[in-house]
C-alpha cells in the first residue's frame, strides 16, 4: 500500500540498484498540496554538480525529450484508474506534460495552465521548485510516482525513484506509483 500524505512531507528517492550513482549523494522531494488542489514540489539534488549535464535556460531542449537529460518527473494517477499523467521539469526551466489512457498508451493532452518553475543551484545542491495549478491535476486522492533522471558528463544516466519496480528502470510501471496524496482538509 502506498504511503499516505497529510499536509507537507519530504521523501527520499533511491537510485536504481543496477546502476549506482557515485556523483549524486541523494535526491529528495518535498510536497505540499494546498486546499485549492494545487501542488507544490521541491526537488533537491545534492552531489557533484560539475560532474553532471544540467540543462540551462540558454539551451532549450526538445520538450518531448526533456526526460533524456537531467530532469525531475512526476507521475499522477487516481486510485483504481488506468489513466495517468506525466510531468517533466527540466533544470533549464522547461516542462512537458504527457497523458496516458493506460500503461504507455499516450493520448492527446488537453490545454491547461503552465506550472511555475524556479531553479537554484550552488554549493553542490540543485533545487527545482514546481507549482502545479489545480487545473493540471485530477481532484481528490492521487497516487504519485516521484522520479528523476540524472545525466552524467560522460552521457550515462542514473534513474532515481521513490520506488523502483523489478527489472530495468521503468517510471511508467504502476508499482512505482508509491505515494498516496490525500485531499487536504483545512
């Protein structure tokens, strides 16, 4: 059963066991869901930033491939439903949303407001703050997959998640949606 959420919490992501990360010391995600249904996320990566490829605002990436570089991700589902939504947040300030009707079955994403993204980096810490308006999220209880892709200077990748399903990294696998985000009550 996924962990539960009340008002604010911080969760540690784990690196996929098949490819340990010698550069990143850890990644944590703090979550706050407001009574209006919006969601604030803070991803905090600690490690040797100079050894990583970190996208910046001066070099835009193809939005459909933000996940192919250092990127923080959020997967959102509703209990009992096959459909889910994926958000990619790049340290370069870009973002992308993908909607799926079932496991890796992509469908068109309706228009919606953009999340607010703020990025800070210094002294071995990269932080990305993302605020998602309620219109981007289903109402009620949510099941979340919290993940990150880290690209090293040599082009290799490390995969971080709250929970990794068995086998190769697969952030779309429902076993990785490991956090129940309850409706906040005032």
